């Protein structure tokens, strides 16, 4: 009995010590309400012209959260490319924009191909996905900026560091480019070239 009482006494002292310590630690200031700017993109990107702002399928996104986002279609003659940009201000501990859904345009479909490609030193590696939706086939590229390794992201989330004075100042960002794949032997190559042509103009815009 005395042994059990001794353990209980130690636990009470530990919790009392932690409580006393918490009273001496200054409270973290509330993070600023807005630390990011709205996303903008020119209506003309070289030969590519802005044509529409497609509606976002919120039921597909589900719990994936963006602080700000931009979703646009651009066309060059009869060619079309869609671009989606989403940012995360990191102020919501229990919600994140890190999701595989960022690799798909509104619906997942049947994944035919997935690979990692190099988009140059200013972007680095991106994920390329080919999906079949029955009546159409899509090629998407997507990549993250301002995101650390999986282990570091888990630590930041578990310790709520982005809601503390240790928060990362710049928002994280995801970019997705998508285009159709013609059902021809060269359809995949044409879609790849189309995205790279658009990407070249997108990079030139400074975004």
C-alpha cells in the first residue's frame, strides 16, 4: 500500500510541477489572421489565353483546405490546359492541403500511369498522372512548394508549431497543370508537350 501511495505522490508532484511551469511560460500570441495574398495570374500567358474559371468540386475536395486558390482554363487555338494553385497559411492545425487529391482534376478516375518528372531547377520534381474517365483521358502534373519532409510535417502538426512563434512565415503552395490526352498513339506525347509549352509561359510570368 505504501508503495502505491509513493507512486501516487510522485505523479501528483509531477503534475503540480508541470502546472506551475505552465503558469510561468508566456502565452503564444495568436497568429495573424492573414499572412498571404490573393493568387493572381495574367489573362495572357504567351500564346495562351484565359478562357474560363471552372467551378471547384467541393464534394471531391472534402476536408482538403486551402487558404486561397485559383482555378483557370487557358487555350491556344484548339488546345486547352487547366491550372490550379492552392495555398495553405498553416494556421489550422487539424486541416491541411497535403492530399493526393491535388493530383486529380475534380475526380480520380482510373489511374493508368504515375511517374516522377523533373520540371527544372526552379520547380524540381513533380508527379505526373494519367487517368482514364471513360470518355476522356487526362494528364496532370502537380508539385508542392514550401513543404518539408513527411517527418518534419508530422512533427510540425503534432506540436502545433505553425500556430506558435516558431511557425513558418511563408505559406505552402500546390500547383497542378492538367490537359486532355488524345486517344491516339501520340496522344500522350502531345499532352506532355502541351503542358511543357504552357509551363514555360507560366514560369516566364514569375508565378
